[in-house]
C-alpha cells in the first residue's frame, strides 16, 4: 500500500480495460506497483455521443479518480492496433489456439477450420495441444509430423499431469496480450487455472464489483499472468464462420504462402486454372476448396442482395458484443398524426357527399338533414 500511496494524488491515469459488464468497466491501472490496481469506471457521455465503444483490451485514460472507492470515468480511448469481434477484444498480440489430442478426439477438419479463422485475423497464432498423456509417443509423433506439413509446430501439454507447464508456453505468453480460443471441452479453462493460480480470487473480486457470478467463460476477461502479460479466456464454439475474402482465405494457409508466386495468373484461386503450382499436392487442399466454395457462396449472396446491409442495423452492446437488428421499413410503423387523420376523414366525407370543397360539403350536409 505504501507503493500505491504516492499515486493517491493523481486525478487522471492510463489503464487497460480488463472486464466489461453493462455500463461498467474494470480498468487495470498502468502504474509500477507491486500488485495490480483496479478501478471500476463508467464511460463519459461524450464517448457515447461520438459512437466510441469500450471493449476489453482498450488502452484508456480515466479521470475523476476516487482512490478511496477506486472509481473513475473513462475519458479517452487510445487508437487500437486491432479489434476482434468474436470475442470483442482489442490490442491482441497473439492467439493461443487450444485443442485436445483425445477426449474429444482431434478432428483434422475442425482443427483446420479454427486455424484458418485464427489466421484470418492477421494476428500471430500459436497452436497448443492438450491431453498428450492420453496418446502414446508414436501417435503424438505422427500428429507432430502432420502439423509440421501444415506449417505449424504445436506446443504439447497435459494440464492435469504436468507438474510444470512447458517453458516454451510460459515464455510465449510473457509481456503479451493473448487470447485463448478453441472448441468446448478441450481444457481452456483448466489451462487458465494453471497459468493464473489466483484466478478464482481475481474473478470473485471483479465479479463482486461488476455484480456478476463466478467465472463461467461466457464473457471476455483479461487476467494478469504471474510472469507478466495478460491472458483472455473466451467462450468455446465449435464452428467458426468464414466471411473473409478469397484473397484473405488464400493467405490463411501456410501451404499456399509457401507455394504461391509461381502460378501463371496473378489472380489464380488455385482451383482449376492452368499452370497453377499450388493445387493438389498437400493434405489440406480439399479443405481449402471446401472453404473457397463457402467464401464464394457468401460473396454471391451479398451480390444478389445489394441492399442487405441497409436492411439491418448494427449495434454494439455495452459489453462490446456486436448485435445485428433488422431495420423497420420507413414510415410503415409510425403512428399516423392527428392532422393526417383529420385530412383522411375529410377526404372520406368529400367522397360520400360528392363535394369538391368545404362549402359544397356544408351545403350537402344541410340538404341531407333538411336544414
């Protein structure tokens, strides 16, 4: 507390957003203290008016700091180096893709799809294979050779059996913001518990202030690593979508990056073009063709529906989650004004009484009722 004491006079300080819930943000102050200092902050109304959303990972400046209650207000957001929309997190240095060698059985198609999705972000990818204790050495060696042909050298771990996690894994996380991704049931949360020993205490402290329950990997949250760096656990999902362009898709395969540049055509899609030096001689070529068809189909749908984007509106939730909502048709759901209702009623009267003006209408009414 003596180290923190000298900062008590500060009314403004930089920090990193480590958690979001509703309209509140947990910010880790960027101060050279022995232990992390967290402030519970709100967002200035000016940021909302400017349409600037706050997401986990943002570098922010907080003001109106109340050191007693550890509260403040986010005044500015620093420019982001990158932004992921699923999960919503910014300024990521690397993606740690976690899969299990067994239980569940490692599916090459699913693994390939996750790798391509991770590569499409443009963020460096590290592949980590858990539960190596469930396979023999020959099976593990076969997977290592297979993945090396794909362009990856995976880190092998056993979260439950290893007394100490591999040094290569620990070193790769130092002083970086890492997002842990992968399907459900592969041991991502167990790995997080090993990497961050006090994760439960940290989660309970943040959850109490944010008014949420225990850590269930339903929200994005950054955790401090004992060796330095920040780690984000994300909700598991089994089939990441592919909405990138053809050019981006080709760059997501290390096999293509190694072979490209020798094709006859600059815009070669490595499918059936003559003189292509890429197609056919590598294991994941069929997976590439399947994803290529998926990307082309998605692009065709966008071309067939040029107004599809205008038919929906995009909103950003308070926790940074992107939401798509259909737009209502213009004026269709508006309440008819009183003036318009009176005008319509007058027009009906004109038609019924066969009148062309208000005077004719008065005469028709008087004649109808015998005046």
